[in-house]
């Protein structure tokens, strides 16, 4: 298909017969909000209240409080043998903080379990028509183009089959910084456009500056084109949603004018490494119980997890402009975990935020190994700790502040558990090796024995483990009661064995993650910024040398704990055995976590199997097929400059998708642009220019129409003179 200019104006200066890069400009104001000052006159009053959450909240928070008080009393009795010393008080405080955290998760899981048992979820019927327009937006950043474009094409086809496709437009919002990946995205986009045809509105936009990262990417879309759409359905680069889920979200938003954000529960699919399969199984079996409990007590004061959710565009634009925090990162600057803040801000404005936990048809992927999860968690940790500066801003709903506190505690709990463990070891060491002062200067009838109530401590440990593991048990019971799920997971026996495998492996991984997260918290406290690196989504192992380097300190700590424990008391080693074993095996476990053959071997045995794996959703099958077809096209990994030089159609399309360049101030020259221009002027061939140009210079070249035109005019190879060819012959 040829690409020709037309007279119609577009945001980028001209439209092309294949399709303009973006639709006509439709601006929707998105002012930066103040977190410190909030004008309550801006707040709208929701038409419906959240009275149905009163009893669930009373149960969840009241029950957690009573359970925590019981734990405090029992722990006090454990340490109050011969008096409570300073270290014992510290141990009691740390235990209280940690136990209250798991007690809240326990009571919330009970609520979710009972709700799912009593109220069987029903899939909503699709509406006959949709009157509002929805933009489906997929932010991408140096991703695998085959997977991304294959997934969105599968979603487009699924929606078109419902007959409601006219209500949806689709946007690829690229923040890609790799020149080859940028060109690969455009090649994949053109190929996908040829596949879906002209009856679907699909657009592609590349930002020259990826300021404020994903939040800035969404904000750029909203401020430039959001006014054309009532809603936006925000995806992630690994998202996949069925037409039923997408249309149901749009219909729910239309039916509820007070809704600001409606969230789904994404399930993990397409995972094959050991660690990813553990996460996939846990999310499928335990996730519905946890999500239903959260949804029940949150009600319309819920949270937002950044993707696979539909948002009211005008409300988002009016109230969710994120400020940069004062100071430097990690606590200042751009807010990394922006989704929590956006939910709090839109709730503050009077719009509801809630979840549809049983909707189904919403999927995502997960990192393939323990190290990949740790890398992602480092960024999430920084973002959640930034919320310390946000959670007390004026006007926020109490539930929103609780969401912030939950996110913060999710990472602070790791160093707290580690401190509790260390204090317990010190107390045991003190009792074993330091001569106690049995009779102090104060008059007492009895000596001060430095002892614990061992039996009560053992009972309390059992209660703690029961509270910690109960949500998993509830999820397992629900799966066993559901015949379809039970059979799809390989039957009752395999399902129970899979759950045991998941619990054991999670127990071994837990101390490693505790140290990783504790290290992340300490790095952030001491001012180290994490930055924002692309997430590795593909299955694959990490070089063994990198694994050793990452986990050698964990193994050393495990050895020290083992030796110290044996020197103090064999019973201490038995008590700490899961922690010590996890640390001693850290290198082996981390290596195994990213191995395909282990995950696939368990799959062949029928273990860690999920219903979506046994009976794959048709949309997942279609997305994988399309991804394989696009992979065979060779877009990923290809030289972008060579592709642009060789394909005039691609080059003209790329030119069409470039924004109109802003004139530079007089005397201001971008170094990379200048270097690219110099090297192009000296190069004799396109191949030579491509070899000379560095990555940033390549970006400067393909972002500039004039430089790209110079590059296109270079010959591919230098033609030899006729006499030289004769001599060579």
C-alpha cells in the first residue's frame, strides 16, 4: 500500500492514506494537582454511599484488632518470665507490628472466602450497544513487539466479533528509547494495520522525551487526545483481556456515573519457569479469595493497580495530575507508584473506585525469575516509600490513607521481620552465654531468670503460621469445591500436592526476598535512586555468575546463622530451619527459579497447573499465534536504520508518525543531533553511517526528518569504477 500525503491536518502536520499516526487533536486539560492543599469545593458528592461496607469493615478491622490483642497478650506472657527487659520490649513491639499485618490479611481473606462460598459469581451479560467511546491505551517501553502487537490484535479481533467494536479505539503509546525497537514497533504496527483492515481505529504515537515515565505517557495521551473519549481502558505491555471483560467494564462505567476507576483482577498466564509457575498457580488459586476480601471491605473506596482497569477520562484529567515531590529521588521527584496516588486523588474528588473481582477475562504475565522479581520490587519499593510523603495530604479518604499504609507496610515488613529475628537470636544468645544477674540491687523475693515460656512460645508460633497460611488454605478449599477448577488443575490429589509444593517453595524463597526487600529499603533510606529499567518478561535464565554475585551474601548469612545456632542451641536451629535452609540454598534456588526445564517438568507431572493452562482461553491462543507470526517477520532484533533505508514505505510512514519539530532557540544545538549530522556528512554509504552512529545518535537521526532524508539518499554500498572492476577481474 503506498503512502501519500493528504491535505487533511493532523497533530503531526499531515495525514497519510494508511492512517494518521494519531486522531485529530482533542485536548482535555490535566492540571498538576497539589497534594498539600486541596479545595474541598472541588469535591463532588457521590450519588450513592458505601453503606454496604460497614459490616465487612467492622469484621476485617475489628477482627484483626482482637486477634492482634490476643497475639500481644500471648507474646507478653512468653517474654514475661523473670521480668521484661529492654530487648524483650523491642521484641514485643516488632512482633506487634508484624502480627497485626498478617492478622489484617487473615480476616480479610475470611471475608472473601465466605463471600465466594455464599455468593456464586455470575458473568454479566453483554449490552446490546454502548453509547460512550472508550480508548484502549497500551503504554510500551522497549518491549518485545511481537508479543505486544499480537496481544492487542487478538483483543481487537475479539471485540470486533461482539459487534460493539465501533465503541473502541486503540492506541500504542510508545516511550521506547532504543532506536531499533522504535522502528520494529512501527513495522509491527504497519503489519497489524494490514491485518485488521480499515474498519478499526488503531493509532501509534512515539514520545521523543519519556518524562515522568508511564504516568507521563498516560498524561500526554489524556491532555492531547483524551477529550475525544469518555473512558480509557489502561493496559500494560503484558496485558491481555477478553472482549467480554473489556465490554463489561465499559458497560459498568456507563451504568455508574459516579465511578472513576473500575479495576479487574488480572490472572497470570503463559508462564513456564519454576518461579513464574509458582506465581501463576498462587495468583489463580489464592488470588480470588484475597481480591474478593479486599473488594468486599473496600467497596467504592478502593485502590488502583495501574493496568487492566477502566477510567473516566474527564475525572482523571480534572483531578489526577501528579505533582513532582520536592527534593531529589528516591523520596523526591517523580512518584513511581503513581496508581495508588491517582486512585486517592480521584476518590478525593468524589468518584468511586472499586473492583470487579469475579469478572474474569483479564490476564497479565509475571517476571520469570527471583532476580527479576527483586529488580521490579526495588522500583515498587521506592514508589511505595514515597507515599510516606503523600498519605497525609489534605482531603484524602481514610480508606485511601489505609491503602498507602498497606503498600508501605508491604516493604517495611521485611526489615521488621528481620529485626525481630535478630532480636530473638540476641536474646537466646544472652540467655546462653551471658551470666545473668539473678539478684539485682532492688529488693525482690525471687531472682530475675532470663527465660522464656517455651511452650507458650511454641503455641504462639503455631498460631502465627496458621494466620499466615490460612488465606492459601481458603483458596485451596474453594478450588477443591469447584469441580471445573479441580479437574482443570489435575484433580484433587495433584491440586493438593501443587499447593504443598507452592507453600514449601514459598517458605524457602521467603528469607531471600526478606533480605532483598530489606536491602532495597535501606538503599532508599540512604538516598539511592532505583531509576526505571525495562522489565524482562521472557522466560529465560540469568548467567550463573550474576546469580552467585547477587546471592553470595545471603549464603554467607545463612552459614553464620547455622554455626551460631548450633553453638547456642540445636533447638534454635530447628526453629530457624526454614530461614537457614532458604539462605544456604539461595544461589541454587535463584538459579532454579529461572529454569524452563524445571517448570515444564512440573507441568508434565500435572503440578502447579491452572485452569487457563489446561484449557487456554481462546484469546490467549490467538495472541500467541499472532506473536509467533510476527516473530517470524524478524522485526525484533533487526537493524532499524537498515530497515528504514531499504523500505521507502516504512520510511514514509515513519516520517508521518514524527511530530512537527519545535524550532530550537538560536545557538542551541543538541550534541547527539550535531554528531549524527557530522557523521552522516562524512559517510560514503548508509552501511558506513550505521556503523559509525552510536545509540543516542541513531535516535537523533530517526527523530529528525531532515537527517533521515540525508541518510536515505546515501547509497547502500560504494560502486567501484569500471577500470577498478576490470583490474580486479
